[in-house]
């Protein structure tokens, strides 16, 4: 089953890059729907990097993204219109690539006994075990947010990439 999760995770990493390849820096915080605050590209890329770095902790690997990432992109934070509040597109993509590589290694090497342990209490309503939590963050959580990114870019008038 790990091979399926890792294959999907790899596919979504390529898709993520395609979704932002043609976006200029200044548009990463655009809000295309009047009166609505949507999860924009800068927020979504930051959120995915933060959440997947945090997933490393589930697998016994020390996360590297600090408190500023949590303040910027944790669950429950609101996307901000100030472009300066987020790293550059290149920096976000580099961070996502690094986190992706670390998570691929950590998940691939995780012992079955670790993956079978109960997830942290705060996650158990959604994910019963560490393995389900890690695979859920790598697949369904990521795909949900990539769907938001795709819809956001279409609302700005960009073509689909898939």
C-alpha cells in the first residue's frame, strides 16, 4: 500500500508545480471573487508545506518549519492579501520540494508498528492511526487543497492544467 500512497503523492507534487508555473508573484494573493476570502496560492502553498512538515513529526522525524509558518498557514488561519507576508514563489516551491522529499523518505521507511499506532488525540476523529493520518495528509488533504488552487486560478481566468 505504501507504493500506492507514494505514487499518488509524487503525482500531486508534479501537479502542484503545474498549477503555479504560469502565476506571477503579485497574483499569488489575488482574491478573484468580490466579497469572498478564498484560499489563494501563497496561502495554499504555505499551508501544504507547514502541514506536511508537521506530518513528519508523526513519523518520528523532527519538523523544520518554525512558528512563523504555523502563524502564516496553520489550520484556522485566514489567507492575507499582503504579498509580503508569504515567501516568494520560488522559496515556497523549494520548501515544498524539500518537505516532499523528506516525507517520501520518512513514510517509505516507517515501520508497520509505527504506522499502526493510534494517531494523536487531536487527529483521531479524522484519522485513527499514524499511518492513516500520514497517508491522508499526503493524499486527500493535499488533493483537496490542490482542487482549491485549481478553482482559484480558474476564477482568475487561467486555463486548466490537467
